């Protein structure tokens, strides 16, 4: 026994020294000195990190070991003790299947360079052309950029969802399949349980491709409700959803927070609710007349998908600084608010690929948002109400005026019978006063209750409107046009003609 110990003594001493060295390193660290990374994909401290699973033979078993591949061409064991040596720690544990070939990331570690982002983009577009017909070819370009963006989404504070809307046979499932095959940690959710979806979003930063999404609108179980909450919040980085979980078989419960942020594609025949719809870039899928596209089948095992994924992983560790720079410098005076935050990541990636592509997609985005605005306005009362009140002031040739509620009702009825015709029905007299006040406040042109004034000796309720206020609110709906200043000057030169 003593001889065995002496034989192994150098090896044991080496292990002791290693442990002591690591402990000294850990003792010198403070929590604020460490960098937290979300395990599957992250960009921190000027570096990029992607987790990859490797199957290894350990003794008599095949086990999956996680490693981090970094933009510095390092391969770090995904182990808390090992990560701490590099002043890193992971706040979650990914559960991954191989998406990036080990032979390819090994070449990257040895110094192999990434293909240009333009080449990768063109390869994706070429594949999309073989399988999809979205009516407008620019949609395929947007889709290719969006797929690339899934490998960079953690750079951005927001990342838009895609909504594939169309009848049966329009290619929605095929589109979902291609996106799931190419995107970062893509997951095609047809039969996946809600509990599984919650965890792949949180742990794997997975690109979730959800078919028949309308089923979630009628969810009753807690997991389905959590998924719906994650969909509503998950286009923004840093959004979390809480969930209560039972501990073991007992009656004790604990709470857990799951990050909701990840790229998502929602497909279905029915329209989305307004909350989800506002987070999406809408793609209307129609049945194609191209027989070759209709009969094409996606073979997910085809090496072309693997090769493109390899390129996309290398791209994520190579071009993230350039994309960050483009994103930071982008400005736009036509896209505002939610549309701007949804399109901005797409613009940044497109601009990194090429200025011509960026300009084409931006012009396309302006048209898409104009169409969305028209559809939204058709379902809202506020835009029509504002236009009617603008017309009321115009008829009286004033920029500001107070009007009794009865006069407002009468003008609304004559201005748009379809929208406001119900106001003249005697059965609705009891509720129209409350409705008018609520709509005016929601439209943002009055505050508080109706004002009372003496009209022919009687106390009369009414509201005061300003043309400037109405104009500002119409701008938010994209409906306001600045008056032509030259018209006023021209009118002054034309003498009055007596009749």
C-alpha cells in the first residue's frame, strides 16, 4: 500500500497544487468582477460565446459534455469551476443537440475565417427560393436576414417575431421547417409540450417556430398560460415570466422565473390578438402556382443545411462587432415607436451585408408598416373620430371651438353613418355620453369630464377641441398632412368676386 502511494505521490501532489491554485483564484474574486453569460449564446465584455454539445466516451458510457466556443478562439469547458478561472459564470444550463459540426468549430479554433455575411445570405436566399413563394420576392430577403439575425439576437434590446398567416396549403409548415432547420437552436413546435417550450426558450435561447398558435388563445393549463405570457413579453431582452413549481411529491411550492426573450415564428390560419400582432412582422402566405415549389419537400438531413448552419455559427463569433456598430448608428425619421424597434435589428444586419440591401428592405418596411397602419385604423374608432372632429372645426372655419355633445353626435352621425350611426338610436342615449367622453380621452384630445356652459339659458355639456391637438394625434396614426402654406398665399392674391 505504501509503495502504491509513493508511486502515485507526484500525481496526487499535482492535483493538490491545482486545487490550491484554483482556490486562491476564487478567493481573490468578487461577484461584481464576474461576467454572467446566458449559456447558449451571449455577447459580453466585447466577446461572443456559443455553447456546443460534444459526445464523449467517459469510461464505459457516452456522455454529452458542453463547451463554450468564444470569439477569441477559445474552447472552455462549460463547468462553473472552469468558467470562474476566466471570470465567467453561467446563470443557466443549456440542454442542446449538435447544431454546429465539431469538425467545423475545431477549424475555427485553429484559425479558419468565416465566410462573408453576403455569401451566407445569398446561400440562404437561394434555398428559400426553392421551397417558398411569399408573393413578393423581397419577403424572402427579409426572411433570410431574419434567420441570420437569430444568431445575433442577444445583441439587440428587441427582436421581432414573424407571423405566417394563411389558409391551408399555403406553405406555412414548410416555411416553419426551414426556419427551424437554419435558425439558432431552432425548435419546430407542433407536438412539443408547453413545459418543454418554456425551458428551451429560457435555457437554449431557442428560435421557436410555433404552428397553430391560435390554440394558445384558449389555454387553460398553467404551462400554456406561461407560454402565452412569454410570447407577449418575449420580443424584448430581459423580460421574464414567473411560474410556480411543486417541489417533489409534497405540498411545498417554489417560484421560478423563466426568460421569455428569443426569436419566434408564429403560424396559423386565424389572425393574432392585437398584443401579439404588434410584436410581429406579418407575412401573408398564399397558395403558389409554381408546381416545383408546391411539390418541393424539405429534407432536413441534407448537408446544405448543415453547411449553412456552420457558416452562421462562425459568423456570430466574427461579425458581431460590425453589426453592433451599424445598430448603434442607425436613425430613421419615418419609422417610429414599435415599428422602429422591430425593424431596427433587421436593418442593422442588412446594412452589414450591404447598403443596397438595407435600402431595399427599408423601403419595403415602410410599405408594410403603411399597410399595417391602414388595417389597424380600420378597426379603431379613434382615427375616424379625429377626422370627424377635424372636419367639424373646418366647417366652422376655426382652429379651436367648444361644441355641445348633441352637436357632436349629430356631426358624427352625418360624417360616418357606418361607424357612428348607432348614436341616433334612442335606445343608446343612456350610454353614448359615457362612450363619447371615454373615446375623446383615449384619443388624447381632452382631459377629464365634459365642460358645462350656458346655452340659451340652460346648462349644456360639451367639449373644447383644438385643431393643433387633433393634428398631432392624427400624425400618430399616420393620417395627418401638413397644410400647404402656398395655398394661403395664393388665395390672398385672388380678389373676391361678387355673385
